[in-house]
C-alpha cells in the first residue's frame, strides 16, 4: 500500500503543527490552539491564543522552525498569535 502525495503532505502538516504547538507551550503553557485549513494562502493555520502584552514575544519562540518548515520543507503552515478578548 502506498501513501498518496496529498495524504503524505497532510501527515507532515499535522506533525509540523504538533511540533510548533510543543515549542509554544514550552514557553507559554496556557496557550490554546485552533488549527484550521485556510485559503489565503492555502494551508494549515494555527490560531494561537496567548495572554501576553506583545505577541511578538510569542513569534520569537517558533519563527526559526516555522521558516524552516515553510521554506526548506515546503509546508504551507502558518501560525497566527492572538491575544484573548478579555
């Protein structure tokens, strides 16, 4: 049995999202995540809610690995850090 390229890509995207989630949760254990497919551009989006004043500090935790996943591994995965509403 062989794995279709699209199935392999899906598996790689889910593994990448788990890896990024772990990186973020190491620094921000209370972070919550919503992972959804997106269209602009097409890919997997991780909406990451973190209770911090400046979301740039969250980006610093994962940006190097995210760029490696996007550029070197060709994975369309995006992390969007947001602050809670309250």
